[in-house]
C-alpha cells in the first residue's frame, strides 16, 4: 500500500510540474505575437494550448532521454523521483512569480540530478548523458537560434525596404500566426515529453514497467492534457517579460524569432535533446533585435535572465536534494505525503502573492517602464524588476 501511495503521489506531482511547465513556457510561443498584435492575448494562449496538446504525440525521443539517459534507474527510488519533481516545481513557481523566463526543462533535470546525488551518490548519474543531452545543447542552442533569427530579420527588412511599413507589418503579422503555431507545436514535442519521461522513470522504479520501457499511452495522454491546460491559463508574467522587456518587437522580428525557434526545437526533439525552449526563444528574440539596424535591446533584462539560467540546474538540484533528505528523515510514504503537503502550501503562497500584483491579458502589453506589473493596485506587493 505504501509503495502504491508513493507512486500515485509521484504521478500527481509530475502532472503538476507539467501544468506549471505549460503556464511558465506559454511566453516562448506567443509572447512576440501578443507583443506585435498579431494575435489577441486570450486567442494566442488558447491556440498555443491546442497545439501543445497535438505536439506531445509527435515524438518520444526526449521522453526516452529523461527516462533512461540521465540516471541509472536501478539506483533510483520513488522518493528520489518525487524529490526531484518538488525541486523543479518550486523553481518554476519562483521564477514565474518574478517574471523570469527560466528553463522548466533544466529545473526538472536539476531537481532529479540533485535528488539522485542525495539518495545514491554520483555513480547513479549518467554524467556523459547529462553533458551531451542537456548541458551542451543549453550552450549552443540559443546561439544557433539567435544567429538564424538575426539572418531572417536582416533579410526581412532588406527585401521589404520599399514596402510601406503598415503593409509590411500586416503581412508579417499574418506570418506570425503560422510561425507562433509552429513554436507551440514544437514546444509540445519537447516539453510534454520530459514529464512523460519522469513518470515512466517512476513506473520503472516502482516495478510497474520493465527497465528501458517506453511511455505507456495513458502517460502520453495525461501529460499532453496537463501541459495543454497549463498553457491555456497563460503565463502572463513571463509573456510580458519576453514580449515587452527585452525590446520593442516589430512584426518582422517576431516572425523571424518564432521561425528560428520552431526549427531549432523541432530538430532537437527528433534527436532526443532535452532542450530549453526558453533559452532557444530568448536567443532568437535577441538575434532578431541584433538583425535590425537601430533596434534597442535591454541587455540588463537579458543579463538577469542569463543569471537565472546559470542558477537553474544547481538551485533546483539543491531543493531536490533537500526535499529528498526531508522525505528520508520522516520515512516512506509518510515522508512523501508530508513534503507533498508542504509543496501545496508553497504553491498557494506564490499564487496568492501573484494575485496581489496581477499581470493578465489586460495589461500584458502595456508599455515597459522597468516594472513587471504596469498598473499595480494600491498597497500591492510588487516583485522586483526583471
């Protein structure tokens, strides 16, 4: 009974992470389209949620990487998987509250690695897989996406230099509907699979599946639905930072950034790289800024985002390790249940604070003045500028 309870809590926690992944990463697909007016905010998140759902069924390569490519499943227990998820969720909630587009993917990997180190030591981690499938793609993917976006942006302005701005922008806004949809589809192929991999790892650990097994159909469906629902709720705080905080995006730049992002993410999903869609999209947006002469990029905002990227793996890993120690101290299913309750309380605190400094469809596109929340309510407690 205790093992069944732990397995159930792990699955619920994994789907909760998938949900936070959805609303945390909505901005990756739709921030530039919302910023340029190509799509109304609520239509954008609705479209993104549907395409995230569809994309989750297109490939299982990333799920296999998470389930079998980062840790030795024979060394992992259900409390380890649970603790890793707890670290990822808390990092997601903290960065979402601050409006920082950090990587949900790296939060998940960091949480699992941290919990694994606390539970079984360094020999249980497949370090080569971590470096080749996670760390190296994190270093080159933003650069590749940025370079492609810069080239597309330059060509877009060059080829339309004799076209009136109004006509040009209208055409590129239509193109953004297609390119933003492609990013959402690509996001589903990459990010939903990470949670599929974690649940599969838990099922292998709990002896419900054999070693090396693929994700069952019910896991694929439930993860696809969870990330789709999270996307539908809309990560307005992150959307505002990506769409308005980095620079003032014009339609040609938005289409270039989205096209470069979609191509990079889809390619990585096919080869099984656990890519950070956040880093890819951010790199593409910065590249689109550099591709237009005279564009002003807010490098201070970009620098804070880069700092969060560097902290994600160790921070989520530290929380994952701490969560495991707490579970281990209390023991068994009781320990998992207690930490699960604490996780629910922490999530409630973040959502309550966010409600006092609300960013939503009505103010997400307001002029950027250095503040995440453009129209604070009286006596609201605001997050610091990002």
